[in-house]
C-alpha cells in the first residue's frame, strides 16, 4: 500500500507538469523529463508499437527541446496568436509502485482546452506517466498520451498536452 | 421586395466564359478559391472527370477486403470481389438510400443494409432481400438498379488504384503520362518489387480551398519564410542528440533552411496535364540519398537492392531525387521517402489531406521505421513543419473570401520559363508550377461535354 504522502507527492508532480504547460513555461516543463525521457502520443487506440505505426508525437528529450525552442521563439506562424491552454488532470491512480519503489506508473484522465484567437478546441484522453524518483522530486521517463480521438481528423496541434 | 430573381441569378450555372474570365496568364481571380459555384463545377469537371486515386492494392489483399474513401462529392467503397477484381461502389443502399458502410475499412464478404436487410456482394450486386415473396413480380434481384451503384472505370497502375466517373475516359496511363516514373521509382525501390501501404496514416483538415495545398506543395519559395520557426531551433540543436532517430528529425527540419544561393540546383518541372515536380530538393537525413548514405542500414538496404537488380540499375533507382511529385489533381508522391499525400476537397473552403507512407517489401525493417518517422514528422497534426503550412493556407482562404482586390499574382518567373516537348521547366523561384496547374484547371473546367 502506498503511503498517502507518497501518493500526494506523485499527484502534485503530475499536476505541476500540467501547470507548467498552461503557464507557457516550456523549458521548465522539459526539465521534468529525464535526459532519455520520451513523450509519446500514438495515432491509434491501443497502439503498442512506435516504430511500425506512426505516432502523433514520439520524441525524446533532444527532439522535444527543438519543439520547445520553436514554442519559445514564437516565430511559428501557427503560434500567432500564442494559444492558451488549461489542462485539467484528474482520476489520478498509481498503477505500479509501492512504499519501497523509486519508479512509479501513474495513470490519469485529462481534459485540455486550448484557445487560439477566436478558436477554442478541447482535447480529452488518458495519460500514463512513468516517473522515477530523483533527489526530492521525480523525472519523467515516459509520458504516454492516449487522445480519445487520436485516429480522427485533426487540425494542427501546437502545445503539448 | 424580392421577386425571386436574385435567387435565380445565384443558381445560374457558370459557363465557360465565366470560368475563362477568372484566369489570366499571370493572375487568378479570387473566385477560383472562394466561390461555391466554382467548387461545384470542379467536383463535376475535375474530380468527376479525371482519374482519381482511391486506394492501394495492398489494402485489398483478399476477397472481401474494402476501404471507404471519397471520389468527387461521393462516398465510395473500394472492394475486392470474390473473383479478385477491384470495384468502386457508391456507399449507398439502392433501396432507401441509407449509407451502408460506417467503417473506414476491413474485411466483409457482404455489405448489408441495417434498415431492411438488403445484402450485397463485394461487387455491389444484390445477393438477397428478406421476405422475397412480398416483392412484386416486376422486382428483379439481378436488375442493376437494385445493386450498389458502381463507378464504371477502375484501373490500376503498379498497385495504385484510380477511379474515373466519366463515361469514356482516356486510359489511366495516358493521364499519368511521364508521372508513371515516380510510381515506378517508388515500387522499384523495394527489393521484392512491391510496396505495401502502412496501416497507419494521418487525416488533417484545414479551412481552405484544395488548390492552396496543391500550390503549396509545388512552391519552393515559401520554406525559407514559413518554416524558419523549425529551421532555426534545429540549427541550434546539437547533432545526433536524439536516442530515437539517428538525427532524422533534425535533418528534416534543417532541409527547409536554404538560402537563395542553394536554389541554383533546384529545377521545377510542369507537364501538360497539370502534373508538376521539383528536382534536387529536400535530400538530407538518413532516409534520403540512399545511393550514397554510409549508415549501416542504408548500406544493407543498398546491397539487397543491388543483389536483385545489379549495381547500375540499383544506383539509377536510388539516385532519382525528385520531390513533391504532384499527379493532377490531387495525388502527391515522394518516392525517395516512400510518402504519399491525397488532397480531398470537402467544400470550397474545407479540405482533407490524407498522409500515408509505404513499406518497401524486402527492405530492412529500419527503412520502414524511417518512413514512418518521416510520416510523423511531416504529416502528423503536431508536425513542426506542416502546421505552419496549414496556417498559411488558412490565412490565404480568409483573405480570398473577401471581395478586396480580386486578382492574385502568379507572375514570378514568367519571363524565364522554358517550354519543351514534355512541358515547362524553370528555376526554383518561378511560379510556373501553379501556372501549369491552372492551365490544366482551365482546360477541364471549360471542356465541352463529351
């Protein structure tokens, strides 16, 4: 059984990731990822293979860093005006890990509302974080974002979910 | 007070003269992009008359395999019948008109209408109706009027299936013309001489006319400006830092960053039927330059192809460096990267783009992984490249929807283009490809009914 303090610590870490995205603190957001950490948003429900099946995003820290610079330099046409987001992360459950663990698998549901100019969009789905304890916090080894409409028809996406 | 004349004016179909008035040698009228009547005519005269790509045979391996797609303004099913033949059927029950198939694709020996249970075979013929004795004697199950309606003309070229809604179309091969080269080149890159379409793809929708996407794909002037937001961060990023992709993503982003000097090597080609392509562009990264790349996967792949075809032939296939091969009116193929895009018009200001990649049969798995990566980098909704393109297409549509200054300019390069037997060639800066596209557009839009 996971002590309540550990559970709360994990929850706050997951919520912090979402808040940093909403605040546009993309470099601080990327710092939450381990040097070999991966952000994965599949293009198919139940997708297990990132190599033979295309993904909406399957990027490690190095590629995410390019993505973050693109967001920060705000030269991207698609970022004019800069979108605003509100992430709501809920139904957080520790799927793997106990009192003695340093690695945890954390599931949650999310709702992300994005406003750009006059256009508002809603993204919904489930996410699974693989996090590892590091010093007094955690680092993300892998974030799996299963968008409910991952295999649907899309408009451009800019800010990570 | 309205006497009804206004409505009548709006409903009057456009004539050839109205269409001719929209095109000048170096300018196009905004109505070509923004007028719903022009769009309706395009659906009839371009998407309803030309050969349109509908499927790849690797999606239809077994009898009963089918996919659902669009052909002009119709939703169609592309099927493989029990005898192996491919059919294109309107996705509509002839009984009461209900849409029959709700899924994107799959395998089914029959299509049955859930309303009154008419059941059809994969060739569209009616196989059974429940309670047949209640139908009158005049009702004939074999009458084609009771079958799913077939598109008459379906032809394949090396696995690429095209359909044509007109009565007497020229052979597909005639429409493809010299563009068979690029389909050949894609297929020939497979050591086993066959390609398979990947079962993952992306569907992107933008708020703009379909022609904007086609023009953008033939436009080598814009990347310097439009893609600087991904080129600059890629330039600052360290080499080979990614653990995932042998630097493929970074190299792809960098490939859009070239100056006016580097244009010198690029040549644009435009063919009579509206097809266009560019030569010597976008050739960085592990998937490009398979003729020379020294990474172990490329070396292994090249050896496999060489073993099958001999060095000279393999080098010639791998050396073909043509980008954005556009088969008019809506198919874009990049053989070198095993990529394909299909532009599907939905309305005058709404377009669907389907982005696919292929597996080269007999090539190392890693070659396919790279094609999948390429697909994600350029075709995903989160693409750092295409998202900026889409933004510009949408801004163009916003501007073209207003009545202001009706003519838009396609004059760049007009004085320097060279016309040969096969079509036109120009340097990178020319808008010749768009002029070629509009020349074909004008021809089809004003053609006398056959």
